[in-house]
């Protein structure tokens, strides 16, 4: 409808009203349709998808569905065209009885996102029920003495329809004795009746047959009939008469059995048996009334005999007869209208429809969990219901329509803190005293992979003895995941990297399920002191989460290396050592020094030296330093001492069990001159036989000066190089070999100083070396420098002697 400027004010007001009405209906979230009862299957009701603003293409993906409460599925929706149609027979009288308003309430639910719509379909009445009389034939006994205009009540017909379809009109078949008295609308409680228009004469007509027809106001009209069989009785002049033709009384529901309802009173002007009255219910009183009330035949008191329930019936109309004992008996009639007063005797009823269970712990606030509907059979305030929810929970109730609620998420969930909620919904009416009902809703929180596996501590230290068997179990890591099911299923793996030139996986492995760590090969302390690596724990969630733990595997030393002998001087081989000792030396003269090194560390590399006893138990001329290895004389030598001494020195470490090595030293006792000559021959490598050092000529002076100059230059160059060389840095590179320090405690050999460092597992080749020297000069701080000077001095001496021998020839 379009209104131009030429529209009159009335049209504009009408347009504004229509727009406001449409806006109000759209805001209410409810659609209204109507359908006639008894409509055929497939009859069109309305374009529900279009009216709800839903596209036809999204009906199936969003799981469009219609739920009707307690009436089966009388209506259905075609998901192809979005049309609401009749699915099964709809009988208004069966659905709503004689209620003026009758409608079917539908809940339309769609997902993604979840939406709930309310649809009211009004069921229109059609004239499908004819008027019905209580019986096909009504027997009346009327005395012939009854005066004209006497009234005889009749039970009217009933029509199950409503409105115009239930508006009845009555017609009586033509006759000369009776006419029909139909009550007006203001006299609804007054029964239908026959009015006597002509005195009866039993002798002329003892029985009359009349047809009473009831017609409703529907289109087309429907009719119902009853035959009235009137028997004319002989005179009993006076009929019993009630005080009132209509008695009204209010009766609370649930009154106890035997409660007095009312005592209608009738009187008869006759005497004797014609004046004695018997009270009873009319023959057309319904069985329901007879099951709930009783009338005393003598006193006329009406009492309660059954359960009075307001929800079953709000009022009872009881026809009471007072019949005298005359012959023929005469009867008087009255109506008792019993109105039932409602009591708060029905607790609210809760219906819960689960939609989204379980609820994901990452669900957003506002997510609809369940739909809740409440209903109370009581009336007025007794039927007004309010709902509440268990406090201190992350949920709330939201009223959607009348007595319909949605249980929605109010705040964030955390399954690791609370994995399930037991909610109690309480519905309470406003009666006095108030009645309530409760319903439990179990909300399970579905797990989301939001927790990574966690180790009890970030780092572990593991101690493993070297030479372990391959595949031995050295440690077990364990991580715990707070999630559930596959999100808590933890698997373990190595964080692969290189250890020197080899992969970490060649050293160790970890079992994926148990977390057990295994050494795949024997570990060697001399090669690897510390193996540091990480183990990763990953869960099976999507996406997977993980964390790492650091393992520091310390390889403990075992005494698996025997002492190794070294040459006593540079250029000499390892084996039996021959030494010449002048007989002129005194006690304490150092003959030589046994040198040895042990590849182990700690106590396993701490060496001691022992001189094996001489054959025959003779006292030895020599002794060896326990921790220095220096062989020295025990006294001054005599001419009687054996010229050749065979010494065995046992080198032993302090491991368990101790390992040993044996050094053989051959000592020859010579005169002083012979010792000097032998030394010269040894220094020349036995190239030149005995040469007299007394024949040196002038060239020797020049040679000595040249050699001295060369020595000075060499020492200066060495000092410069040593001072300018950068120190070796990095904890993972080999360091300089450290010497055994002679002290009162012994000689400590830290051979591992030359091995790989412990931080990263790098493994360069061994550089185990221990340099020994005899007694160091007082104040010396570097045994390495002393050893070097000894070497240079020895080489220089050999060079000079060789030079002198050459030029002396």
C-alpha cells in the first residue's frame, strides 16, 4: 500500500497502524496461522519458512524441525518449499473440548546458529457434530389432573461444536396438547420444557408420541431428535414443589467424602402417601455426577461421594426430582448448580528438551543448552509459575515465550576444573501455600585440547655407569595431561640433534608409550662424560600440544683402563729402559723416572709405583717414589755391588679392582769415565764409536758460539709464540693435558681434561697425556715449561756432541 500526498488523514492513520502492528508481531517472535478442523492431509497452512525469514536452501543444512507439544504431529513442513501443511487429522473437539480458543503451539528449531521460533496455529471449528440428546426416547408420566400451563422440564440436546455451530433451536412435532418452552439466553440454567395447553383426558388419549427436534446454527445445519412418550396418569392433584427452581452453591475442590453440598427442600400439599416425597437424581443425570454426588432419598441432602477436581470439571449441573407416593406419583423438579472453587493442588510440571549436550568447554556465552517448558493445571494465581536455577553455576534461564525458557551458557567453561554440572531447575507457582517441582539437568562438558602435557620438573639428572649393556633402561620420563581421552593420550619422542658427528638417536631411544629411555650402545666415560638431550611429550589432540624435558645423563667412570707406560725421554721407545749409574754417586741420586698415564679419571687414574723385591730377598740399592715414579739410590755404591741391576716397577691405579702395568729398568754400575763415554755414544745414536772429548780444536769454540746464538734465538721465538697464542675457549673443545702434580699426597692425573666437554656431547678424539718430571726446581709454576726445557737441553747437548765429534775427526 502506497500513500501519496493526496491521501486523506484516515488512510495515513490506517497505514501507520498496519506498520506498527507488523513491527509488533515481528518483535514478538511468534507467527499466527489458522486451519479448519478435519482438514485433509496436505492442506496448505502457511509459508512458514518465508514468514520466519529463512531461505529454502538453508532449511536442510540448519536441521529445520518442528516440535508440537503433546498432540502428535498434526502439522508438518515441506523442506523443499517451506510450506506448513496438515499431516494428520485434527479434531477440535478432541483437542480442546468446548474451549472457545483452540490452538496448536509449535516450536520451530534451526541450528547453526541455534534459533527457536514459536508458532500458534488456531484450529477453526466446523459444523461437524450434530446435536445429541441424552437418550433416543424420553418417558414422561403426566397426571390427567394437571392444570393447563403446567410445565414439564426436558433435558436439552448438546452440541460438541462451539459458537454458531452450537447454537441450538428446538421444534416440537405438531399436536394439540403441548407446546415447547425454550429458555432465552438469560435463562440458560432454566431447562427446556413442555407447556400443557389443553387438559389431558386419559380416557381419550392414554399415551402421546411427540418428536422433539434440535437444529444447530452451522452451515449446513445438523439436527438431532428424541421421541417423547407421554403416559397420561390418573389424578394425584398436587405435585411436590421445591423452594426454588435453581440452587447455586460453591464447593472447594478436594473436599472430603461425605461433605454436605446442599439440602434442597420440596413440599407436597397432598396428604398421606400422596404427600410423602422421595428425592432422587433425574434419570438423565450423567454417570460422572452420580459417581461424585449422592442424594438422600428421605432428607434430600446432597453429599460428596467422589473426588472433586477443579481441573476435571469447573461446575456440575444436577437435576433433582421430588416424587410423591401417590398413584400415579407426581414429581417436582429443580436444578442444583455446583461451582467448584480451585485449590492449589497441582504442582508445576516441567518438560526438558535437550539440544546441545554435551557442551564443548570452548562454547561461547549465550549458547542454548536445553529448552524448558512449564505447565500448571491450576487456575489464576495458582497456575502462575516462575522458574529458577541452581545458583553459582555458569548457566542461566532466559524466558523466551510465556512459560517457555532456554537454558543458556552464562560464562566460560573449564572441563579440567569442573567436568560436569548437575543443574536443578525449580518451577514454583504463586498459590498459597506455594507448590513447586524440580527437574535435574546433567550437563557434561566436552573436552577441548587446551592443556599441553606437563612434566613434574623441567630437568632431570641421570647417572649411568659406563660400559652398560646395549639396550639397558636408564630412566623413565612421565608427563601428565589435564585433558581427557585422546587429548590426554601422551606419546614420547627424542628431540633429534647431532652429538659430534653422530645422531642422538644412535646413543639413546625413548619408548613412545611408556616414556622409558634406553641406552642403545655401551657408553664410554673417556669418550662422553655428559649426554644432554631433550624428550618431547605430545598429546593426540587436534592440534597436538606438547612440551619438552631436559635429561642430563652423566656417564660414571669405571676402572676399565690399565696404566700405560710412556717413554722416559723424548726419542726413546717404550720397553726395557737401560740406565748407566756411576759408582761414585751417593744416596738419593735420581737414576731415572718411570712415566705412566691412565685414561680413567678420579681414583681410577690415581697411580702409585712399587719396586718389586729383588730375587733372593736381597736389599735393593734403589727405591721408587710412591707417587712420583722416580728411581733413586738408597745408599752410596760400593765396589762389591753387582754391576748390573734388574729392576721391576709395578704401576697400579686405585680403581676397584686395581689395574697394573710393569716397567723394566736395567741399571748398569760403571766407573765415572765409562759413564760419560756411554752417554756420548747414546746421544749420537751409536753412529760414532768412542771419541775422545779432549781433542777439541779451535773449531769447537766457533761451533759452541754459533749453537749458543741459535739456542738464544729459538728460546726467544718460542716465548713470543707462547705469549701471543690465544687461549682455547669453548666448553665443548679439548683442553690442554694437565700434568700430575707431585705433592705429599701423590700424583693426580685428570686425563679427562683432554676429552670432550660435558655440555653438548661433542666427541673429538682423545688427547690423554700426562707428563711427568723429576723433582721440579723450587718456585717452578709450570711443569710443562720444565718438560720443554729438559727436552731442548737434551737435544742441544746431543747436537753439540755430534758437532764436536764430527769436526774432531
